[in-house]
């Protein structure tokens, strides 16, 4: 006898499926210099993810639809995109929460496009290199001096808690590409880089805080933030991004962290 | 139209940028000119999805030592573990954890400021007396923290990454009658160009191959690319029949809910609310090893005690734990339950089922990470570490928290060994037309006009693997799976892709990945058919007992091609290294 639960194939009953339109911003420079909108009508379980909808299109209708994805449960940060005007991970948004379904039909299309403020390479894929460069500019690694201890460095639970929130970052760029300042001026480091600077500045083991603060004191640094809170809204990990940026600003004024 | 090609030359090339690849890269970059080729941006790797922790007998919170850890690993692996390797794993665990802390990893802390530790399945005090707190952790995102910390240190060391480069072939060439490593061939996703990387040493660290199952915790991208590339070049794959099914995947979706949930006191319950693990593992209960718990869950389901209208799952109950504890120790998995199931874990139990999780088998290596060409000889210049490899420290069943450990211990070892080899060895000549095989394959796939679709073949593969080659297996189910896979492989030859472009052609990528999955699924099933016993993650209902007389040995599977181009699999066997521990019956 085979593994039991899987002998029961899902019933052919499709009564729970709903009809939803995905309106996707397409762009493929190999085929055309112009981007365009394309609608796809799906029959899909409303409890499925937007990513499942994208897969349905790619696997069953149009194999050329292109997007990044990997883990499919909000951990790897591959599938950040603009969904109904907000940056989201496609694998963390369920159809039922976004399609406004009435009587089995989505009343409005789900509008999906690449993240804003970044160069679109094909469909929903953007150039991530400038984003990672801003991250690297923050010296995102523990900086210490003197001899290493034999055992672990000690850190109290309270000191560990101090930077816990910013350790959650998965570098998906949802925050940075939701920031109007970043849209207007690609030179701004952007929220994600500052979040990762925060993660080290407020780590009691780190001694590179002053250096990082100097970088962030730059004209393209932390002062460009206008506390719009888009980044906090966009973060799929629930990081209080704006708060972290404010804490860095305060540290710059008081030089205490 | 021919495919453009570039040639690069590096001392050391690392394939994959998850935990093992980046741990290797940190060592190799310090010692040799190193390139890391990775299908994904490094921080996208599936190491980041690991939750519960990394085992090391630090004894920070209670008495513990590496010998107990070695024993648990050997017993957990149902005695198929190579004991010399397990001893290295457990001994070097301690420095591995301390190294990560020094690299900046934010572990949870004890009140004294030491690295905190918690219980995990199969890890015990004094050879099975009681559960021990051995797992070093950072909330329920230990893998995320390891991946981030290793990437941070790669940035610090200036590691050179080739992101979104998909390695499709391993280049070997004869040196005085010995097949030696010459390099790899990679496909650049952004452009569709081929790149030949000539290298003195190559480290495969490309991860697992779980995507041939439908219900799996594995990422879409875990398609066994490294295993398949080695296998196609005639190198063996070891113990592929041993695949781990993690007990607690989210029902139907397979998303992992860490064993740490049970380490923190979570309980598995059937439809009657009974804590059924007490029947199957009186001492370790819910913290028995994963193979035991997964089989127990399915036994409950088969005997009619499953939950829900279909009776096809059981519950992970966290409702008796204080909400503060869930928030502090298990924030991510409780959020998964809310996001994907609409369930509040403070008050409601979470529906779960076993989920395909981890390949114990892989490319055989010795404890230096050197890849074996057969039972005794290494392939000069070739290394492997992490899930792609089989050392074997996991034997027939891996213990929880031993994989984050494995990638660090053996990732480091492989990185050091590869770079040291590269420091003395010369380049091996590239074979003639080194990229031809890949160019032909890619062009064939792009130009194909066949009527078969990737999605249908993949679905059929996943259906048969879930049905026939999962937690319970018999000769009949495995034969059925093998027949189906053979048929699917022949259908695969008529696959065509819709996207004919060169730029980010993920349609083509998925087709190539499917080829790897089909190849490896066949090896798994073929190896499983021949292993007429039950051991660890491989359970044969027609042979329910472990058979040490006939099967205390590793499977070594080889691809053979006859003069007419017909492919077959040949099985050989390799002895298990036993040092301290004699096999005994495994009880939890």
C-alpha cells in the first residue's frame, strides 16, 4: 500500500474556484522596446498565493512570463513585486485578500508590475545589482578589534534584543523600491541598506558604528528619509523600517548607540 | 543560431551559494582565486528557510559532550552513518558554532550572555537517556541568520560571485589515465550565453533535489542540478533512496514548521486529541527522530485517526504554550500558520502532514570533501559539500539541526581542501569543444517543437513520487514509480518550451531542471527497489525490518550507457565505516 493520504486525489470538484483577472505589465526588449499590459483570466482557489496564479499563467498559458521566485513562503525574498500598487512578495499574498471576490468572480483585476525605481530587465525581473551595491556600501559585517575570544563573545539577551528587528531583513528590496525619495533620486542608499547598517550599529559586539554613521551622514544618506512610512508598510517581514532609520538619525545626532 | 561562449579561468570554482557554498567560499577566497557560480542571488538560497537550529555540544545550558552527539547522529542515521565522519561532525560542531558567532551571527542568548540552546528531535543525554538541549538557535530563523552571516562575511572577504549563472555540466579530462577536474559549464540567465569556467578545483555545493515530490518543504529551485551533472558524467550517487520526510509540514502545502516547535513543548495530536507519539516513542515522544515521527503520523492516518473531513492530517498543538513564548521563540512559523491557513496558533492547533524535506544521499565524498569516483578513488580536483553531498554523516536519516551543522563543517573543509589542492595542482586541459554538450542541449530545447509540456510531466512525476516512493514503499509501488518515470523520461524528449528568447529564459531553465529531477527520481526509485529492508527514512512494508547482514552498506548508483546509447543504472555497494558503535535496535 502506498503512502495513504496521497491515494485520495483531490476531488474534481472545482466549485471552490474563483475567476480572477491578472493584469500584468509585460516587457521583453528582445521582442519589443515597449512595455505593455496583458490580461490573463484564471480559475483559481482563492486560498492560493498570487505566486500560484503567476505559475498557473506560466505553466499553462504563457511560458514566456518571467519572474523570480524560489522558496514560495516569504523567506528567500525573490518574488517582491508591485501588486495593486503596493510592494509585496507574491508568495505572501493570497488571492482572496487581494482580488475582492464577489459571487466567485474578482470585481477588479489584480494589477502586477515590476518594482518601481529599478531597471526592468524582463517582465517582473528588475536589476538587483545597484540594490546590493548600496547594501555592500554599509559594510554589512561585524567589525571588531583585538584578539578573538576563545569561546563566544558574551551578549546579554537585552543587548541581543536591541537589534533583533533589523536582523529579519531578507533583502527583497520591497522597502527600498517603495520609497518616493529613492524613485526620485537613485543615489539614495534606500531603506534596506540603512536597515542593515542599523543591524550592526546597534549590535553590542560591533565596533564599526562610527564608520557606518559617517557613510550614512553623507548627502545620499539617512537625511534623505522623509519619514513617509512606505517602507514600513511594504516590509514583508514586519520590520519597523522607518523606526530603524529614525534610530540611526538619532545616533548621528547624539553619537550614542 | 549558435550560442555565444566565454571562457574564464579560476583556481577554485564553487557551484552554489547557500550555506555550504558560502562557507567554502570564505575559506577558498582567502587561499586561492575563487569564483562562486550561483543559480540564485546568494541570499535566496534555501539554507535561509532552515528554522530550528544548529547542533553543537557546547554544554552552555546543561551537561553535554561531542561523544553523545556522535552517538545520537549514528543512531539517528540507523547505523548507516560513517562513524569517522560523524565524529568529525560532532567534534567540529563546537568550533563551527563559535566561528559563526565570531562572524556576527546573532544567536539567542542565555541570561549569562552565552549562546542559548534548546531541545531537538533525536538529540539526547548520555546515549538516549532523555532529550538534551543541544541546538544553538536564533529564534526560528537560524538558517536565515546563517545565510545572512555567511553572505556578510563573503562581502567582507570580497568573494567574487557570478549571480544567476546556472551550472549545467562538469568538465572532466584524462590526466595519466585518471579522470580529473577541468572545470564547469554555466548558462548565464540574463543573456543566455554559455560560460566555460576552467578551474583547478571545483566544489559542488548546489543543494538538494526535493522538488520531485509535490508535498515538500523544498524551494522550487531545488532540482538536484549538481547531483545530475555529476551522475551524467559517470560519477556515482550514494544512498539516494534515503530521503527524509519532515513530520510537520503545513497540510497540503508542505511548508516547514520547525521541529523546534516540539522542542519548545509542542505536541502532535490525532483527531481524538490523543498525544499519539507516547505510543510509538515512550521516552523521546514527539522528539523521536523524524523518520519515526513521520511513520507514526501516517500510521495514525491509515488507522482512521487522522483529522479533518478526509482524515488526512494530524495536528501540531501549541495552544498550551504561552503566547509570549511563541512570539519570542517561534515567531515565523506562527506567522506562516496565520498567513497560509488563517489559523491563530495561540488558540487553534495547526494541521500538518509529513513533507519531503532532505536528501540524505548525494555525491559521495570522503571527510575532506573530495568526491569519490568509486568506492576508493577520488576525482582529483573535485569536491562537494552540503545537501548535494553524501559524506555520509546522516546515514539513513538525518537528525534535525545536523544539516546546518553539516554545511558549516564540511563546507569549510571542502573550501580549505579545494583551495589547498589548487595551490599546488596545475590546470587540467579543457576537453575538446568543452561547451558543446550544453550548447546542443540548450539549443535543442529552445528549438524543440514537440508537444509535451514541462508542467504536465513534472506534475506526473510528483504524483507518482508522492504516491509510490514516499514514507511507505513496497516492491509494487516502487515498480509502478519506475515504470512511470521511464515513460516520463521518454516523453521528456519531446518537451518544447514556449519562450524562445535568450534573455532570462526561465521557461527553458525549468525544462532543464525537470530533466535533472527525472534523472534523480529514477536513481532514487531504482536504489530503493534494490534495498530490501527498512532503515531510517527508507521504509519497505514488504521488508519491515532492518537487515544488517545484507544491507549494512551504502548504495552506489552509476549511469551506464551502452554502445547503442541506451541508458541504464548500475548499482554497487560500499562498506559503512564503523568505529565505536555496534548496531543495535533503534528505540526512542
